[in-house]
């Protein structure tokens, strides 16, 4: 940095708390609920009492904003981006304020102090009955004017054998906690998010990384004019309820203000929803709502827009801040809408991705939802819409479209969608990304892997699900049945057979050696060589005597092998043919995915 963009100051505890109380410093709840254990609050108070350092707080100055009424400027407040837990702990222990617990309930944290032992403890019923303890230090520290003499006399009157001088010294030190200093690093408003993040990482001793979504949440929550706190809760509560539907009732019981908002009814359907294919985190929700509604992909732009940034004049204006909050609210409301969310999930499931573990790229899922919302907004026919969303989603996974620099790719793609007919854009993208060379050369090479969670293998399983293919050697039970019931993946060339013949793990655990098989069939195959158990299968089809599964017809057996992309040469393959088998199966798996994709 060419010029210093920050300042370091020491602030009294009571000054910091007054800044928070007046709104000069906003606590945006980046980490949301108060997650510290009560004992950690106790330890913080003890450190201040002992005069030990408690780390730096980091604030980020909001820019001054030009008001729309008279063109005057409103001074921006400071947003606390590091130190929320410490400040919240001090508010709870010193001022007696309630905090929101990890399960979103309002609670009080009472810290007790023993003047004779100069010891802090979390208050409990036993301490409250013990007269040697001051059961809640907030009763003393929350008062602006308090007489040390009267406190000492009161304490000594119920503890007759104590040393009065010692008690007075301890209580003086206790009250002096409010005069202790905490370092505060104040960052200038014109620092970009990357610089702020770098400063945060370098200073934060626990190595916590702030995402751009964290900055967005802080910007939203710190805005009181456009009801930012309520919008922040909507994002947070929706994501929490999507994972734990019972949380909806907790909101009802603990947050009356939010219940009266426009957001609460919009998420009511979640209380009865137990589908976990898409459980968004706040990063996902913000990214989707922003990219869909603003036509941009970089969340740092949203931080600036919510601040009122005019990108042309490089000034900050209230009209832009207001419009940005309203637009983001619309995006969040559309994200939460039951018909949107459920239909999108249905489209993904109908594409064959039926359990969360099959979707390794959250960014691919996020952008697919963006595509869905944009196409709904454009009024695209519902049948075309389903096909477009499915194909874009699968294309994104197969090509790793959002795995490198997702924000830049989001930004590029949403701008292309805005200016190009989507059908033309999809066709152009397919021609460029999914050429014959991709299907014939690139994708088979991608299957040269031993990672069972490979996105390419997941697409292959999705293809089998979509096509209602049967499991390996199953007469009726489908891959869909086994995947949805968390079935097992087995080896065509049995693992123990290959292992005993000197094959390394990375070789016998090849993706092209994997199939979904019923456990009883797999157990009966055991570690038999393929030429042995396939000769049994041929005999099974000739005689009707069952060895593995219930297939009795040779054509049905060949159809089953085709459904599982297994070359028919498997009947005659021996150990030396294992590499050939892998090569041939990779080609067949790739062609199966191609057929599946073209029919989405």
C-alpha cells in the first residue's frame, strides 16, 4: 500500500461499549450466534482484571454517503469485522445484556467474582448461595456511578472475618476493568475486500478466513435504515431451517419481530421439508440472489453497492444503497419461494442426482439455480426450462466450469445470459466444451482415477439413475434403488483377487472397476476371478440354476452388462486383460454419459 490505510488506537472498554451502544460501531454478527462457552467469557474478564492483552479488534469504516434529500453527506459508522465474540462477551458480562446462543435462544451470562480469592467463575446456584461471591459482576459494572465504599461495607457485613483492605483493593480492580484498554485497528473505507481479508488473516491468531459473503453479511446487518438486520436474519434463518426444519418453531418462540416480517411466511414451507439435496449455506444464498438479480458475479461488488457505490463517479449515494437493498431483498425472496426452490431441486433430482454426496460442486449447483431463476423471470416454457437447467448443470460438472475462479466465471456467464438467447448460448457452449474429442478422448481419460467421489463417476451414476438402469447382475433392483438407500459400490474384478495378484490400491480401486451391486451378489462372487464367475453366469442362463442374482436369460444378462457399461468381452477376460478391460469400460462409460446428456 502506498499510503497507510489504517490506524491503531487503544480504547477503554467502557468507550468501546458506548460506541456499540450508540451505533458508532456496528456488530454485524458475522459469525451470527454467540458461540463462546461461558467459561471463555470468564477467562476474558480474568485477563482484563490481570492486565493481560486480549487481542486487537478490527473495524472497517463505512464510507460517507450522499443523502438524496439535500445532497449532504452522512458519516459512515464503523463495522466490527473481528472481535464480535469478545465485544458480545463484554456486553453480556459487564452490561448484563442478553446474547443469542448457538441454538438462537436469548440467554444471560452471569460471571461471579470472589474478592478474597480474586477469582472469577460462571455463576451457578451454589455460588449464588455462597456469600463470599458477588454472583453477578454486571450489577456493579453496569452502573455509571457507584460507591466502592458502600460495596465493600455491604460485602464485609455478610463476611465478617474477611480483610476489608484486601476486599477494597480487589473490588477497585474489578471496577477498573472498564478502564482497561483494548487495541483497535481501524481500516479505511476505501480498502478493497482482498486487502481487508489479508489484514484480517495476518492479525487473527486463529487463522480464521473471512469470505466475501462474510463482508456482505456484515454490510447487510450493520444497515439500520433499510432494515438490514431483518434481511440478514432471513438469510441466516432460512439456511438454518433448511438443515433443521424444527428450527422454524424456535424462530416463532424467540424472535417476535422477525415473525412479523415479510420473510417469515415465505419460509414457512421449510418446517415440513426433509429433503437435504440442496441445503444452502449463507454464502450460497447470497451468491445466487446477487448474481441472479444484479447480473454480476463478484460479491465484492455487492458490498460496494450496498454501501451506495456509484462505479462511474466513484462516490457513495443513498439512492444506490436503497435500490441495492431492495433488489437484494427481491433476490432473497425469490430464492426462498417454495415453488422456485422445490421445482429446482426436482429438476436436479430428475437429472439423476438424488443424494447430496453425488454433488461435489456447490458452485455448479448454485449457478444452476441462478439459471433457473433467470429463465423463470424471462418466462421460458417450463419443459424447455427443465432441459436447459439440467444440461447446464451437468455440463458444468463435466467441464469443472466453476471449480477454478468461480466468481469470474459467474460474472462472465450471467452477463452472457443477459445479452444472448439462452438456447443459442447453451448450444454455443456445448459446441465449444463438449466436442467429439471431449466424449472420445478427454472424458475417458478423466475416468482413469481411483477416487470414488469423482464428479465424473457421479455423473455416470446419475445417468444410470436417469435411465433406470439395473444394478450389476440384478434382475429388477435398480441403481437408483441402491443409491437412494445408501448401497455399496463393488468391484467387477474383485478387489481381493487383484490384491492377491500384486495390484496396488490405486490400480484395483479404479473407477472403471466400480459398479453398484446387491450385497448378496457381491458376497457370493467373493474373490473369484471374472472368468470363473462369468462362466457360472453362462451356466446359470443355460440351466436356470441360480448362482448370482436372478437373471436366467443370456440376452437379459447382456442387456444388464450394457446398462452398466461393461464390455461383453468380460466373459473371456483374464487377469492379464485387466488394463484392456479398464480402457474399454472407460470408453463405454463416457458414451453412456454422452447419450444421457443428449437426452436431458
